C-alpha cells in the first residue's frame, strides 16, 4: 500500500477509536463514524447497514443520504448491492451502480445522484454483522488501496460492535445490544430431554479489546513472535514419535500454512494499516471463512479449515485467552461447542445439564456419550457458538431439537411448565419401577437396558431394568486414545457384572468401522463405510482384538454365567467362525487355570435383512438373536441412519418392515431361539408395544425409556393389538400407524 493511504488509514483508525472513548449513545457514535469515514475517504456518502435479524439489513447511520431514511430503509439478505455484499461477504466496487446486476433503487434515501458504490462486509470471524458503504457522485472505480482501507475500517467497526460500542436503548437506536437479544435456533435432536441452564462455551471466544494499534512496530514484533511460537508448536507436534502416516500428512499441511510467507505478509500489511496484531489475525481469518463458504471442493475446504484452526491458535497465543481460563463451570451448565470428542464429553460427565453443538450428528461419538449420560443434546444448531456467550441463559429442547438463547420470560415459563410435566411423568414412571411389564391380556415382556459406559451402571438399579440387553463394548475403545489392555477390560466387565447383580448382561463384541472409528486405528477410506469393513467383518479378518475381548470377558465372569453376541452378522458362516474363536478362548483360559463361565450363551445380532433368511441351522445354532433395529431398518429401506434427509423418511410401522419382523419372529419360534430387539425403536412406546404385540418378548432400550414403555404395555391388550396389526396388513395398508394410534387412544 502506498504511504499516503497508509498514513490516512492509521489516522482514521485512531480517530475511530478515539470517538469510542467519547461519551454518547451508540447512535451518536455511529453518526460520528460515518462522517469521519466519508471525510477521510473523500466520498460524499458513507452508510452503515446492520443486521436487524438474520435476513434483514437496516440503514443505521449515514453521512450523505437523507437522514429520514435512517432506521427506515431495509433490505433483505441478497437484495440490492448491499444485500449482495452481505450475502457473499465479498466487496462490490462499481463506477456505475445502477447498471450493476441486482441493483435496487431506494428513492427514500436520495441516492440516485451517486453513481459509484463501494460496499464491504462488516464481519467478525464468520459472524455477519452488516455492510459498510461509501458512494460518490463521480463515476469512478475505487482503487484497490481504497477497497483495502475500507475493509480495515470495517474490521474495526466489527470489533467495536462486538464490544457493544453501538448499543443503545429505545426506538431508533443503532443496535439492540449484540449477544443480548433472545435468539431461537432450530437444530436436530441428538438426545431427547429438556434442560435449562447457563451457557458454558467449550472453547470460549477470544475477546479483542483493542483492534487499533498506536505502535505498528510493536505490533509487528508481537505478530512475528506469535507466529514463531505457533511454528515451533506445530513442529513439535510433528516430531512426536507416535504419529501414523495420516496424522503426519495432516500436520504437514498445518506446517505448510504456519510457515506460509503470504499469510504472515498479509497480517503485517494489516498492522501497517493500523490494526492491532489480534485484529489482523481476525481480518485474515474472516477472509478465509468467507472463501471457505465459496469453495465447492471438499479437499480445499478442509485445507482452509486447517488455516482457520491455526488462526484460532494464533489468537490464543497473542491474547493468552482460552488456554487455561481457570473459569469455573456455572450452575446448571449447558455445554456449547462446534463439536466435541467423546472423551472430553465424558470428562464433563453428568455435571452438564445439556449439550448444544453447531455440528455433530446423531451417530457421532459425542451423541452416543450424551445418550449414555441421558443429557439432552441438540445438534446442527447453526451459529450457536457465535451467538452464545458464557453464562447466557439457555433452554435446550432435545425433543424438538430447539435452543432458546436468552429467552423472553414468557418462553422460559412455558418451557419450565413442560419440564415440570416431564418430571411428574418421570415420577409416575418411577412408581412402576418394581412392577412387571405385564400386559392387560397377561403377557409378560422383559424390559432391559442398553449400556456401554461405567456411567450407565447406576441406571441398572434406578430404571428397574431386567438386565442389560445390549452392552456396546466399543464405547470403552472409543473414549481412549490407545487400545485398552485385556486386564483393564476384564476389570471393567467384572464391574458391569457386579452391578448387574445376577441379571443377564449381553456383551456385544467390538462394533467399529462405519461411523465408529477408533482414534488409534488407521481410518479406512471406504466409499460406503456403513456397508464396508465394520463390526464382525473386522473381528474375523483381524481376530486379535476379538480373542482379547473374549479372554477379558471370560476372566471377568470368573465362573459366573456369560452372554456374548456378535454385531452385524450377515451369514451363518460368520456366526460359526466368530463362535469358534470364542470357544477356543474358553479352552485356552481353562488350560491356563482360569474359571470358565457356568453357562455360556453366544448370540448374533440380526442387523442385515440377509440373516432373516439364513438356513434353519443358523437359528438352531444361535443361542439367542437380537434384532439391531437401527441397522436393520437402514438396510431394509436403503436409508442412511446418519443422514438427516432420509433417516426419518420410512416408518417403523410400515407394513413391509413389520412383515420382516413377523418373519423373524416365526423363524425363531420354529427353532425355539430366544429373540430380542435392541434398536432405538424398542424405547419408543408406540413402536415398542407393536413389537411386543408381534411376539417380541425382550426389548432393550435406553434406561429412561423403560418407564414410558412399561406404562403403555401395562395398559395394552397385546393380543387385540396384534389382531388389528394383522388385519391392517391384510388390507394392504402402507403403514399400520393410524390404526394402532386409534386403538391405543381408545384403550386408555
Ligand atoms: C442397532 O443397529 O440397532 C444397534 C442396536 O446397534 P448400533 O446402534 O450400536 O449400531
Ligand atoms: Mg447396529
């Protein structure tokens, strides 16, 4: 940048900063700022448009346009040139504004006399705040230096906005206070339940208190030192012994960026223009984020993400924030994060009232842990990490997938009523704890719970479960960063059996692959992991872990009865192979002098339609069969259980799916094989009662579902319901749901 404009730019930034220190309302400050900018940039017009809500921009201050239009002129995101800048986060620079595509004439502003237009986004690391515009009568294209200077000014405005410089009260004020208004964010359900509490940001936002520097030289020294420290830390990571090839590759890319001359040079230029080191990092980070949203190529997007991550690290080095804040968890903390790993979430444990993620997925490890801990979880809550501040009042509706941030009192009251009703219902269910799930027509259904973590064990007593119908052993593998040892697992399994106190626990051998990738196992690059090398397929191809798990289980049982089942068996031969591995371990353990289980049941999970049609010999050989409804349904309907677009598309009460269930029930009945169902549907009262009516005597579900399911079973005539289902299916309906709902409504 030429010296003249560099000087101008610094002078302007300082004047902006000084105007902050002067007394006055937010609106007065904004007015002052527009005239300062117009003056410094030698333009007739300077206007500031700020977001009123996500979709609407409002003219909040102007020098040059008609003052009556302030707080009157509004534009939708994408509308007109201002809306275009806001949407794309890219400047628009034109000598002839009316001839530009998308131009919208706003007569109330009197802008028709101004031909040239330059608009730049006001944004703060991905958060769109508004648009800063200058206009002149003369038809001229603004120079690159002028565009750059205006971007730097916009950056300072963004920081000032964040610091609350333009907040005001009452009509006509510039801005309602940022991060103070109520916001409702619609996401998706990760785990049902409701919670009220205070925001706890997993990674707190870095606050920049001084975006403008007085001493460019000192700031240059700071940024160079911080980049130096960053480079050393990335180099240190790379030098670690334990890295595999893929981790190395990722870090190499990090190193490339950390050592990039271009990145540092751009930040140095920003500092020369008058920004502080922190503001310079953020300016480049904002630019990266804007580019990120435009890049269609996934690989490039990942690389830009790396750069984003490095910017965050650099900011933390510069400000010392977010390293170890020493801050204490607030009362009733609700964790807010972009994403979180399972081990980190477990560390917080039951202290959390709720979790809200802007990313995440239903099958993610974090969701699995949240479910195990019965913490309400909302995923895909876009923008939550930007909107929320530590300590904000927050309501989490895990049932509907909503979040209310800083809610109005009326919303909070309605929400509390809902929680109170749920608590009452829970109390009613608690009264059923020791009662059997006995239907009106005298059928006894065994209700068991799904588990996978030590944190689940107290639920065994509390829920009144008859046992553990599914113990997902992979969770113990997922939450560590190295493979657990046999003796460690044996101790853990023994504690599970101790807690079960004689009740049956069905341990499922490791189900990894697909979405469940162990941090210490090389991820497989598979075109379709859900149908790829996963679960028992890995177990049979690399039987070391399967054998080790079998040994750990046998030792944990120490002579007690033991139940083991294999995930994802697709054909009889796989079951036989896996079973043979386990039986060999029994012989080996006996030879080593360990007690062998008093009774050993070896079962299979039926999660692929193929197994429902396996030879009779399979049904004879399996000691028990457990339907993994989540997977079975996804493969039956060819609808990915992880994909929000399709995962709810097909009804479990679809007659074709029930026909498959009927077939499985009949085949197990022929051979007298015990059958259970342990997918999520077993925990949904209506689905559960239908499954029970169709002949499933064992249902395994999350502990919190046992009460509601038991309550409905006890009120239902399962035989009559079965007849309704059969009659509906015979009629050729697509789903039996309407008839079932009608029946259930009448009986209660
Ligand atoms: C299932 O697929 O229904 C099941 C219980 O296993 P998971 O959800 O762990 O795949
Ligand atoms: Mg499964």
